């Protein structure tokens, strides 16, 4: 069993920064890629960023490129999402997800494990 727990969400002013963490526990050896998704109020869930566990290859949604950075600490079984220059449209519930294979994808249906989410609110 794999458990993912997000943390680091909160309220921040537009233009500010926030760092999200996702700690994995349990059978973590079964994880080969991890990603971040978000669901803004009244909108569908959307892909944010992903990273392969072994090679560290990354992929970003176009609307966060240059502002967000995904990284991982294999020894700590943790993935991070550094969010800079935050905008009100970044307001959402952010979810951490993990895959049993190392193929990067934006399709949420191909992720096997999910955290319960952490709220991020960006005020103007």
C-alpha cells in the first residue's frame, strides 16, 4: 500500500511564493513517477507538473512553465512543487499523484495513487 500526504498549502499574496511537499510512505519502491494536479474552484482537474523518480525528467503545463518547479528527494521519499510569482488563477486544491511506471503523462487516469489534497489560495 502507498500513502501520499500533501502539505504546505495556505494563503499567499499575488506575486508571492509557496512550496508544496508530498511525502510517500508504504511500498514506495513501486513508484516510478510522480506528478502534481490541481482543481480550481468550479473547474475540472488539470495537470501541473510531473517527474520521473529515477532519472528526474520533468514536464510542465504551459501555464506554469517558468514559475513552478517540481523536484524530488529520493532518500526522503518526497516530491516538491516550488511555486513562484503566484497568480489568483493558481488558486486551487493541489493533489499529489504517483504512477507504477516511469512514463510521464498528463492523463490523471494513468496515475495509481493519490493524496487527499492541500488548499492554495492566492489573493489579489
